[in-house]
C-alpha cells in the first residue's frame, strides 16, 4: 500500500470520551471513528487488524474441525420466546417490530438461531458431532458502551456452537475449543490466561473466560501463586475453613443494645467497639419474587452470582427500602435474623462465629451475643461471599493474587438448556429420541485488537505484536525528491510485496519527522528507513518498533533480510 493514496487519518487530539489508552490510540492512529455511542466505523488500518485477527481465528477454528456458516443479524422473537429468553434477556436486547407488526430483535448472540437450524437439519447421531461457527456482527444495547470498540453496542464476534450425542463427546468438543483458543491468543501475541467463570445469562453449567492481562481490564481475576487455579473474581470459590464449630457452653446471654442512628457496619462497630468480623450483616434480597435474608460476616462481601446459583434463582436483587421495612419491621440498617419471618440463608463463614452482633429488627436496636442454633437457624449455608485478600486458594490452600483482565473469549458448556427448550432432538444409536448436548464459544474480534493495544504501547503509540499489526513492514523514504532514495524504497517495496509481506510505503512528500511519528503511532513492527546518507554506503536502516536500537542491512538483498526479520518476529511468539 502507498501511504499517499491510502486513507490513514491520524490525529493529535484525543477524544474526550477515550478513557483508556487503546481507545485513544485507535482513534489517533486512524483505525476507528465513532458514528454514535458504541457504534464505530472501522477505517482501513483498523479493518486490516480486525481481518488479521479474524484470519487467525478462522484458521484455528477450521483446524479444530469447526465449520463456518453465516447467520442473519435480525432474529424473529418466536425463537427467543421458545428458549424463554425473550422475557428475561433485558434491555441489552434491541427489539423492534417489522412492517407486519412482528416482533424481532438484533442478534446479541445466536443460540436460538443455530438451535433452530440444527433441529431442522440434524436428526441422527450419525450427523454429529458438529461444530458450526461464524464471524458476524452482533448488537447489544450495552448500558455503558465505552472504551471504543472494547465495549461497543455493535461489534464483531466469532461465535461457535457444538452439538454432541453424549456428555463425553460434549467434553471433547469443549476441550477442542479450549485448545483452539489457547492457540489463537498465543498466535495473536497476547499475554493471557484462561480463568474459571460464571455462566451468566447464557446459562449452562461450566465455563472458562480467556482474559488478556491488563490493569485497565474491567474484569477482576484471582489466581493461585502456588498452583494453576485461576478464576474470575465473581466465580472464585472460597475454601471453607476447618475452624471448630462454636461450643454452646461458651454462649453468652443474648443482650439488646441501643444503637441510635447507627446503621452502617462502620457506625455500629465503632459505637459498640467491636471488630467488623464480630458482626453479621443481614442483607435483604428479592430472589425471583420473594424476599430472602442473607447473612454475611461484617468484613466480607456478598457475591450476587453465588447467591443466585445457591438458590437456583433467575434474578436476585437488593430489596428496596420499603420491602426491607416490610420484611423486618424496622427501617434500613437494623435488620437481623432473630425472629425474622422470611427465609434466612448464610455464608459458610458465619457457621463458626459465636456471640456475634446482628440488627434487632427494631429502629435503633442491635442484638449482642447472638448464636446459631440457640437464637435462629438459617435454612442453608453456602459459599456466598467474594474471595478476598488473605483467603487461601480453594484448590491447594496456597496464597492467592488479584489482578485485572480483559475478557476476549469465552467457552461454555451449555448442556441441554436450548436443545430441550427448543426440541433439538435426534435419534441415538439405540433408536431413542434425546436432546443434543451443546456448547458455545465466543471471541470478541474487535476487543482482541483493542486488548492487544492495551497490552502493547509506549509513549509514542502502538507497539503491535506482528500477527495483529495492520502492516508487517513500513518503508520510509526520507527524501522524496532524491531519485536513488525513491527508487531503492520502491524496489524493496515491490520485492516485499512479491514475498507476500504486508508493507506500507510512506511515499508522502512529508518531513522525515512526520513519517517517523506516524510510523510509531501506527505501531508497525518493522520500519525500514531509506535515506541518501545510508545509500552512499549501500545500506538501509531496519528498526523494530519494540526495540530501541536500529541496525543496517545492505541494499543488495535487503528484502530477503527484512523477510527474515519478519519471520523471526512470528517465530518469537511460538
Ligand atoms: P462482558 O462480560 O464483557 O459483557 P459477555 O460475557 O457479555 O462479556 P459473551 O456473551 O461471552 O460476553 O460474548 C463473547 C465475547 O464477545 C466476549 O468474550 C467478548 O470478547 C466479546 N464481547 C462481548 N460484549 C462485547 C461488547 N459489548 N463489545 C465488544 N466485544 C464484546
Ligand atoms: Mg456482556
């Protein structure tokens, strides 16, 4: 590509809404432009990077035996009604009516469409296993679109769906995708980690997220420093302590404590002069339609996802002030489990506590020396809190570390959730009709490009890993009016193109400083500088974007030497 006739609108200004560096650099490097909130045009340079990631994804999906299809963006409501998601997917689903008043939506994901296809086309165990994938534009009306194409409303996703005859087959399909994802993100040159994850609204029983490690990441992840356990913070299990259970002989008499206007943990513990680990907070939640009191030790955090799983609920949300009053008879801040009429569940850590403090279900009242069994009994104990610094690894008991990541991919075991609801059944070897076992597997293509930038940049711009770079090599002829310079640069340009290398020739009639600045901003991994001074010695200069120092190669055979350098960059990622 010749820069002068290409379209790379680089800019100095950083848009006001660009909070993170990848967003800023993608706009400055002329990769993307915003149309409206969360909706972007991919400019040529951005599109090249997107296509690079798509190609890696496609190659690895094909290698893993998945088969490419392309499904529609518009989906009829009936399918979503059948799966049951029309009701509860919420406002992220962009719904509309067509001219015949039929409900439809823009696809945020394609479980319904693919299940509909498979139930119509696949009827026998002989047609499985099969894994169908697409690289397609999704729409999700995200509540907070931000970070450029990292969290857009319209974005490109690779989504794959596997169909198996039995559990063992489904596990093999999952493993194959897990391994393909490992190869994909490795090939993209990213530092990443697969973590155990919660399955969220898509449902299913088991999943891993592939996280690109970055401080700006929205996801918090936990990993063990001693074994290979890693999980999304939301999901990370808390190891139940072997602490001894309380002894009834140590129970002190229950006592009422006036706590005028002391509602928060800080206010109550300061007033009663106790540590927060001596208090149990009572949180009233609406679980599906009914109120539930959840007990958590004062210094711990309730984890909504765990609560939802423990109660096998569709929705859990904190009760409104009015509902709390209705359920406990007291204003907010004084709820407690003693004498409470609603269901009470407790986190495991509460089990070993004794003589603790809770709210008294009366205004300005708390209770001291409360004890399990004697004063109340939860209907369930479970792991309901979020793991915290100081907790041990749930697998090996080793020390854990906290970090941040960007979720670029997700693999799920779906089981029969969709095949049962939508009757995607087949005849097995015994002639019995059973639902097919599904898995689904997503990768955010644009988000992967943004994550690569988030992880690879410096003060001058992007430092692309070569597989994701829009061009592998850029050639900067420093004097456009010097014929030998222009000729040498064009010669190398032609040779590199013949070798199948993606090369950008900066043939603009611009000052050298501008060319260097733009090359750095764009982050092209290999830069060739052709100048009259070097040519006098029969040399051109080669500089890697990732290295501070340059070196020279003879003009004679320069393209072959550069091609070796390019190959070396790919090899270093293996
Ligand atoms: P998140 O938790 O970030 O919202 P998700 O769990 O909703 O992600 P999935 O439904 O698993 O995401 O979608 C598969 C992949 O699509 C994600 O791993 C991510 O890379 C990408 N993705 C999801 N939402 C967006 C978005 N709004 N913009 C860009 N990419 C996205
Ligand atoms: Mg989401």
